[in-house]
C-alpha cells in the first residue's frame, strides 16, 4: 500500500514537471518574445520587434505592381529612327501605381487646399496658388477654336474625371509631395495619433503637417500644439491621468517609421517602372509558357478588341489619322476627340487604366538618349540628386517658414514654390556622406556616365575656370536661357543666342511616356520615349503617381512552385 502511494506521488510529480516544462516552452515561444533577447517586447521599448511582419498598406488610388525582369526599350517599330531606346534587360522592384491618371477633380482638391492654407491675398503667399495652377492656355491654337477647353476643361464638373493637363513636371512633383503629407495625415488621424478633424479644421500655414518633419520631431508638428499631436502608449492605449492631474510618463508616444503605419512618399514613377507597368507582361503567361513581349499594353498587334462582346472597339484614345480624332459622328472609333473620362477603356493585366492613349505621362527621369544598363540593371533611374536635412546654428533641424519659402521662376515667367512651411529645409550631401564611398561621390548624379568629361570621377572643375570654359566640356551643350523676376515682379529674359549649341537636351529635359489623344498609334508602344522641358506644359501630357513597395516582393502567401 505504501509502495502504491510512492508510485502515485512520483506520477503526480512527473505530470507537474511536464506541465511546467510545457508552460515554460509555450512562454518562450510567445509571439511577444523578442527573437534577439527573449524579452517581452510589449512591456519594453521594442517597437521594431513588436511590429515585425507588419505589411504595407496600399495608399488611396494605388494598385499593386509586382516587380520582375523585362526588356526595356524598343522591340517593335522604329519609324522615327530615334535610336534612343535600344533594348536592355532590367529588373524593377515591386511598387504601387495610380490606377488612373491624376484627374482634374483630384488636382482641384490640391488647389483648393492651397488657397485655403496660403491665401493669395497675402504678400508672403501670393505666388503659391498661382504657381501650382495648370496652364489652361495650352489648349489654344492659332488656327483653331479651342476656347471651350481653355475656359472649362479644368474646372467644369463635366470634366472632373478627365486627366489633368497643362501641368509641368515641377508641378506634378509638388502635387505628389502634397499628396504624401495629406495621406499620412489621414493615416495618423485614423490611428489616433492626431486629433480627429485637425487636418481640416485646424489647418493653417503656421501649423502644417509634414511627414518627414513629424518623424524627425513629432512634438513640433502643428506648431507644437499638444492638443492636436496626441500621445499614445506602445500597447495602443492613451496615457492615464492621475488624480493630481499629471499624466503618466510613456515611451514611444508618437508614431514612428518603425510603427509600420506611415506610408512611403507618393512620387512620379521612374521610366523603368512606368514602362514595366504599361507593358504588363504578367498577362503573357499561358499554361506556364511565356508568350513574349507585347507591342501594346494589351495582348495582340492591333488597337481594336478581338473579343466577341466588344469586337472592333478601340482599346485606347488616340489619333486615328489626319483630322480623325474620334471617327464619324455616330460611328465613333474611340468615343473621344480630346481626352476621355478615366476608365473608359479596359485596364491592362496589372489593373491599370489608360497606360496607352488619353494623355501621355511625365516620369521622374532626366532624358538621355541611351539607357546605361552596363552601369545598372536594377531599378534604373537617371536623376538622383542626394540631399540631407539642414541643421541650423542651434543644432536643430531648420523648418521652412513663410520667410524662407523657396521659389523657382519657370521659362514662361511663372513663379512656383518648391517647398512649403512645415517642411524640413534640404541641402546637398557633402564629403561627410561621400568620402571613401564606392557607390556615389557627389550630390548631383544626373550627368553620371553620359559621355562628357565632367562625368569622370576625378574631373577637376577648378576655381580658375570660367563658366564658358566649363560649358565647353559638357556633352549636351544646349542653350542656357536665363529668365528671372526683379524686385517688382517684372520678368527679365536673357536669351542664349550662341550659334555653337548642338542640342536641346539638358538636365532639365524630362522623359514622358505613352501616346496621347494627339498621337498616332505608333506612340502607344510602352517602349517609346520622348522628352520635354520640365518647366513647360502641354494639352496632351498628364501624370500619375507611384509609391515604393517595402517588404516582400509578392503579395502571394507562398512562393509559386516551379
């Protein structure tokens, strides 16, 4: 009997030990435990570990484009003999892209916000709204009556869902920056890091939200108003207030980049991204066989649909022939004469609309005739100008105020603001960032490997060289016109009348892609590329935004099997 009691006791002790071991094992493998230290990250300042695995959310209006390898450059016709897009194999990382072109309605939202925050009647802000406004005179033709579009296209509600035009490259970039801040402002409000309604009710030029400024110094956002910029504990709850009125001390009280909720910036797509997204070769796979690159954003070598439901319908808005922009009345070829409402034609295999026709689109790249794949075949882009935050004499970040807004004067005399109050002032990187680096050696890399002497890494500009001597060394010696405004706001034009200029290509020439309502079908090929001055606008160039993808290349849960 005594032996049985001893055996029973041993069995019970074994069960207790097993349960304890299982409990310890379960605790050590808890999702809250850091893989580096084993600490409970929910009770420590372990933001990165706590948010590990959080996926990026697509911003408003964006469609996911899974990256991959493709042939960039001409692979079909070259009737123009430009020789500016020799085929090269490139790889593009996954990214997000606007489902449609930016519309008049979207751009008007931007203009109304600028007018509200920066009243044009105030001297300090008089150029901000006017500088962002599209050039509606692009519709005028000396031998055509287009005053209907000049007066109505931008603002009439009938055109609200039509792509915005008359916007130059600089204005498109500024719109993208504004959109970044407004989207992240809405995200922070949703997550209760910002007082609800603050983004519309309490907005003013003296207390603007800027994404990078918030990340660098959140307590100074909205002019340092603690009633707007809310504090939040790491576990998601608001800090408690004691009986004496004091608020408990918290860490990680503001949203950070490691919080995983702040989106990367909206921007213009690179040329490689745009061409990859337009071609949408993802749809060329059938029975695990790749059928080759497309001529257009849709399958097939023709511009008309071959599907039984809509056979014969044009798949894009483009010019059919001389004087033929939309067919005979009642027998319309593409349903439009000028631009057309977004989503009027089928999307491509990425779900993107109007990647051919309607309007051509600005991309981020500076134009050069040759794509240098020998230098880089991964996320190719020409136009890098590296900058860093400017630190004031007091050791703090310098924030733009109404007294140091930066303006640039365009070739037509229009003054455009290139930064706004609330943003962090930027300066070019210097030798502190470039010394002993192999990947870059200066701030401005636009001219890198484009054939001129200054592209040499060890080129010495020299203090004794004159501007004319330096100009002779450049490969693309385009005319250098100087247009400024004097203290009274009058335009001062100084034209370069030199007879030795051999090209119109310079560092301000930007690439635009895709055909438009003014173009023949030849330009609908995604590989086609053209250039236009970044400070000029037309009635056939619009734009759409892109956003980088962070994290996994694919949104599929598992990698596809071979």
